[in-house]
C-alpha cells in the first residue's frame, strides 16, 4: 500500500523550486527560472532567476546572468547582475562586468571586468 504523507509532499514542492544542471550536461539558449538554480555543467546563452544561483567548480558558463543572489566557484564568461549579493569563491574565474549590492571575493578568485556595487535600481 502506498501513502502520500505531508513530508513527502513538502519535499516534492521544494524540489520543484530548484533546477539542477548537472556536470556533463550542456544547455544552450535563454534559461529562465522562478526558483533556485544550481549549475555544475555548461550553459551558453542567458541565465535569469528570481532567486539564488549557485555555479559549481566544474561549471563553464558563457552567458549573461541575472539573479537575486549568486555564489560562483566555476568559470563565467559574461556579465553578472545579482540584485542582493554575489560571492566569488577562490576557484572562480569571471570575465565580464559585475553589478551587485553586496560583493564578497575570496583570495584566489579572478575577475576581469568592471565592478559596480551598491543598491541596484529596480527595473520596470
């Protein structure tokens, strides 16, 4: 007999709010999400999420990024706009302009581009 209980339902609801692009997966085109996004693979195009973005150490991104917050451990070739917070870990490589309200850069992280900090204007 199979029963659905509340913890399973809440797990299903949580997992539907997170998108994972695993290592070995390649995505090309415009990517839009309303939930958290975790990328360990390759993405080319644009990435936009209204929530948090996590770019793993194995990730290779060739895209402009827009998110609420982001943590970068991999390689990004493109502009990053994080409305609240951007954290660049020691293994991160960013080639593009960065725009964010709060920025944390670990020792060893590389950034080649213009950095703009402060409260971002809301579009629309």
